[in-house]
């Protein structure tokens, strides 16, 4: 198992998006009107940003969540946006839809 050194973690921290940058990627991902649910910043900048979008059918909601420094299956850290689909208030599926790679958003 390979662990990240201080230089690699510092590189990740240097690419923390601003709330405005996160809004731009949310707009690209959703292409719809959305509601901002929660924005959390700390001393390093944006940490958490959640939005919701109404689904096509009654009772459907899609939640997009930016989280700084999420752990992947390979134990590396990544800034990413996860999507979770809800039906009648219960999560039914979800996945990672975008990551910051080399300082730029990549839609997966």
C-alpha cells in the first residue's frame, strides 16, 4: 500500500476550488436550476458544498456533493463531486461524477 507524502497532499490542498468555481461545475453537471443546501469552509477554503436538483418524476431528488480530500478505494485523497439519487427521501444509487485532477475539474 502506497501512502501520499507531504508534497502530494500539499499539491491537493493548493487546488481547493472557491464556491464560485464549484457553482460553475455544478452548473455543467446539472444543466438545471438547483438549490444550494450547504456550504462549509474552513481555514483552507471550501470543504463541503451540497446542492439538490428536482428529478423528472414526483419524489425524485438528485444531490450533488463536493467534498475536499475524499478517500478513494486505493486510499489516495481526491477532491470530488459525488451524486446521490433519492426516491421518496431514500437514497437509491450514487457515484462519483467529477474530480479535480492536476488542478482542473474532470467530468467522469
